[in-house]
């Protein structure tokens, strides 16, 4: 599906969305008449400092507006732009800034939904798709937090060893099915089904409900994350209560 096909399917009642270079920005109307902000990166482009600061600026302006309308973030990118210029300008800070603006928007009452319809990898994937409150995907999307050759360079492990680990646990493996099994992706939409009702269903999810660790446990992709998180919360609560009475 092309970006135009996706937008037409999501917003049959109309939209005012522009694509400037690799940046998507605009507004649309949900079938129930509510407004929704639409942002994103497209054309499989890398996410560099210029794109990150533009997108972060859009998110901040949305938060400042106070309308609390939801934000849909469309993602079809490469990895982050690993040029000398971007690295010298502090690319990691720009990416973290973008991620934090999306987290801020969710905290301020804007439901944030990511729709992965193409590729994305590494820091670009973390700062966009994974920074939204709920991430869904279309068939054919191909996410990767880190591909196996890059893992090999970082860990110094042979590719054959990493391939074996990727077959044994989804956490090590790139790809749509593996990311879904870990709980990182809430659902893969049926490309042949109408998109607008699927988006409406996602909008009905409770705000601020991050259940990725529990989905990962249920699907067998991350067996320990939810359990460990619960133990950390319980220990923190016990420590706080002890300090209050101490």
C-alpha cells in the first residue's frame, strides 16, 4: 500500500496532510468527527538531526495547543542518519528529544499511536514507533532494533551464533513477527480490511496503558520482563513506605 492509499483508508472523511521531503505533518478527521494530528517520516529515509528536530517541534506545538487530540505517527524510515555531521551535532540527543516529546504528549492527554507501514531500524525506530503509546503495523513492514551484522560488530559474536540465538528468542531477531511476539507491536492489521475501523478500535484503548511487557509474556517473546517490572514496583513501594514511617 502506498502512503496515499493508507491515508485515504484511514480518513475517508478527509484530511489536510502534507509531505515535505521525508516529513509528514497535518490533520485529519476520524469517522466519529474528532480531529487527529498526523505526523511521520516516509519514503524509507534515514532520521537525522534535521528531521528529528522538525518532528519534535510539531509534537511540542500540538501539546502547547491544549486540544488533547490524538496523534498518529506514520513510520517508513531507514535507520538514523549516521553521517559525520549528524553525529557531531549530537544525533543521539536529537533522537531522545523526539522520543521524549511523544512521551510528553501521551502524558498530557494526547493518545499517541504509531503505524509502521514500511521499514525502520535502530535509533530511528526507538525514537518514533516505539516511543508511541500503542504501535500497530501493516503486513510487509520490516522493523529491526539492530540487524544481526550490527549485533555481531557490537558483541563480537559470530553471525552463526547470533542466528541461532535469533531462532531461539525473538528478542535477538529483527522482523515484524518477532517484534510482535515480544509485545513491541500491539497488532498487525489486515491490509485487506478497512483501516478506519481498526484505527477507531485502537483509539478505544485506555490512555497510558503500556502493556508491552505483558503482551510479550503472553506471546512467549519476553517471558520475564513483566514479572521483573512488577517486582521492581513492589520493592520501590515497600522502600517508600518504609521511608515514610522511618
